[in-house]
C-alpha cells in the first residue's frame, strides 16, 4: 500500500504527484472512498464546484480514495491511497485505512512525503527512507527515523501500522525551499526512482524526465535574476559536492544502471 496526502506532507506536490503518476501509468480501479463528513473541516478544505460543457454543476468534496492496481508481472499487487490530509479524528482515519489494509492482506505500507530543505535544485533530489522501529529499519535496509517534532497523518499511519505488525517505511524527498512553487516534477521523479529501487521493480517514467529538465531550467533562470539567490545556490552546491563521498557517487551510478537493466528487461 502506497500512500500520499496533499497538504503538510506534500511540499511541491511531489508525493501526490508520484501517486498520480502511478495511477496514470497503470490501469487502476477505485475500490474505496473515505466519507469526508467525519474527517474534514470544510472551511479549511472546501468542496469545489465545477461546470461541464452542458452547464451542469458538480460538487466535489475533499476526500481520500483507494485504488487497486494489478501487477501480475510482480509477486505483489499495489494499492494506492491518495487524498487530502484529514482535519480531525486522525486515529479513527488511520484505523479505517489499516482495517482495509488488513482485509486486503497488505504486507507493507509505503508512505510518500516531501519537505522543504537547504538543498540545491541543480543536484539530484535526495530521498531518505526510514522505518519507525529499529527492527523494521534493519530488516528492510533503511535508516531509523530520528525525527522529533510535529508530525502529519503519514506519521500517524506509520505508527499505527507498526502497532498492528505491518511493515511500514517512509520515503521523503527534499525540495529546495527557494524553489517551493508547485509542482516539482524533479522531486516527483526522485520519489518514483526511490520506489523502483526499494521495491526492485521497473516503473515507466513517462514525461517526468522532460518536465524535470524544464523545471530545473526555470529555477536556473529565476536564480540568475537575483544575485543573493545565485550566491546561496553556489554555496549549497559546494556544500553538497563536498559532503558526497566517492563511494556515494558510485552507489548512485550503480542504482541508475540497475534501473536501466530493470526497464530493459521489462520492455
């Protein structure tokens, strides 16, 4: 089960963008929808009115939807949970999502998030993977989460999954805070690549690489117009380059080559 929520957990709409990319890549079936009445403050997340070509008005409520994706080429199928972070009753909301996970024999929870950070846009977007418990982190080859402070619905779901004995891992993309305007396709692509690496599968990239290049070029132009931002970016680049060891660069090349082989085999 892969989960992404708009709002606090979704800087640059990178996480929900990754979920949407998965839903657009494969044939997905809507299998569940959360009743928004108990979980959303409609003064915070207001319903939206739309009008079609026949002037028929439709009211769309903020909610969370669960889609099923059959992947017979792999040893597992996927559930994609995409929605708006709820406003209230988080424990009940998490329990409802995980009850469905239990009913559908979900073996792993993967939450996707994105946050603002001091990182240069001109370098690869870093994605950190963490587990809520040391045993899970060691077994799945990710870091132990050491974050302390306010959390979002992803943290609640991850902790609830741990209590139920469901493996839960969180993947977070770091977005340059000076380029936080949505969307951030480069961060979305980084999350898709991280999913590929973690699940050892091949995911079509679609036009994300082209969108990422266009986004980076736009940020380049924006930074060039402001001398302070340009200098700040150069400092971030120097710091990033100095901190990356040759071994890390080698690991990055190896991951790219493994993705290439997976995609070629899939084709």
